[in-house]
C-alpha cells in the first residue's frame, strides 16, 4: 500500500507540475513569499469615511530573489472592501513595484495557502485509497489524467484561438474512456456507460448551442470573461468558451448516472436470467426515476451552495422578477443549470435502453 501511495503521488503531482511552464509563461512578475515577524504599529484609522485597521508590518522573505531579507509593509492606507488584520506568523504573498522615486514598494497580495491545501489533498487521497481500495487508486489516476488533458490540451488549444466547442469535444473524447475504464474496469458495464455518456454529451452540446444562441448570450457576463478578453483580445470566442464550459461540466455527473444505470440493469439480469428486454427496461427505469429525483435535488443544492453571492444579488435586486432573470449574468446561469439538468435526465433512459438491449441478449 505504501508503494502504491507513493506512485500515485508521483503521478498526480507529476502531471500537475507539467503545468508550471505554461502558467509561468503567462506572468513574468515576481511574487515573493514571507512570514510576518513583527507588528511595528497597529491602530484604527479612517480612510474616506471608512474605519479600518492600519498596520506597519515586518515580514521576513522566505521565497524569492531577496530570500532571508526583512522588509516593511504598510497595510490599511487605502480603503478596502475586505480589510484584513494580520498577525505574527501569518504566511503571505507579496507583490513588488517601483514608486516615482525608484524605491521598491511591497504590497500584500494574498495569504500563502499551499501547506493547508496539501494537507487537505492528503486527507482526500488517503480516504479514497483506504476506503476505495484499488478502484480508489485508479479513480485518482483518472482524476490526474483529466487535469492533464484540461491543462495541457484543452486550455492551451483555446488560448491559441481554436474553437472552444471543438476542443471541449475532443478533450471529452480523451477523458471519457480513460477515466471510465480506470474507475470501473474494462467490462461490458463500462462499455455501455461510455456509449450512454457520449450520446448524452452530444445532446447536451446541441441543446446548449441552440439555447445559448436563442437567448443571445455573449459569454461576457462574468468579470473573469471581461478580464480574459482584455488580456487576449479577440483571440478567444467567449460564446464558444461558455458552450465548452457546459460540455465539460456535464462530464463528471454523467459518469455517476450512466455507470449506475448500467450496473442496475446488469444486476437485475444476473438476479433473474428470465427477464427480457422490456422487463429490464421497465425495472431499470423505476430505479432510474428515483435517481433522477435525487440528482436534480442534489444539483440544485450544489448550485445554490456555490452561487450564494449571485443568489443574494438576485433577491436583493429591486427590479421585478421578470427583469432580473432577463439579466445576462442570471440568464447564463439558468441556461447552464437547465441544459445540464436536461442532459442528466436524458442520460437515464438512454443508458438504461442500451444496457437493457445488450444484457437481454447476453447469455
């Protein structure tokens, strides 16, 4: 188990480290890391009628070109939407810039969170291996492969100006068979699941294309989209990027639905070899309907939990309901959620039909 664990870590982090040259190529500015060693001054001050904490900090640089040097950072001189109060021992990321006199000024950009994220990742990986066994190991390898395809194929292709929808489909064709076989084994059940997923993904692609065009969505509703456009100009098709996002986001949950339905039909057939195609289809759909109900509810709760700021904006907006849902930022999320949900619902009968047809003929 220890050797397996080490091999897994090498594969996972090896695939992620391959992303480093591409990420660094996008940003030539140096970011320093340091630890707060002293609070030289701390007081409350008022900046533009906003009361916040003013701090003069001494920070020891632990990573960067001036590693080992202590620098002073002033925090709280300008108004901030989310003012922070720093303490001794806080690990921070610093940005540097030159003032008009050529002096180097250090500014706090963010907290350094790598160690905490690594601990969380270790907990996740350990539980997956201990509880999932060999299939937990292979599923993690599938996850690493998905990240590799996204960061080394899909994103670079989109950044180079290739049609995002085409790239997303090509990436899905790579991700689906590899991750499915790694997670569930090379067997008939997985074959059926892959076919059901591919057919459903085609339907999702067609639906999303139709309704994104029908609702005149531009793909510019988020701040990230506007910032990306300002960085790369017209090189990236933002509407295509929106469609690609819908396709990729549908992949994960489709795995759960299609493999579950294929497995249900297979178990029904093995439990009673006298069941014919119609019997397998009807009984499989009975379970599938429960699956649909739970998945739709889960999808709504997951979306609500990840989009609380947007939902708060929705209910606090003084405009009438029919005007609020007409806003592109809201309409885009509605299209994403409903098209994805339609794909999940259709995946149940599609996969159940394919599985019932195959297992009914199998001796």
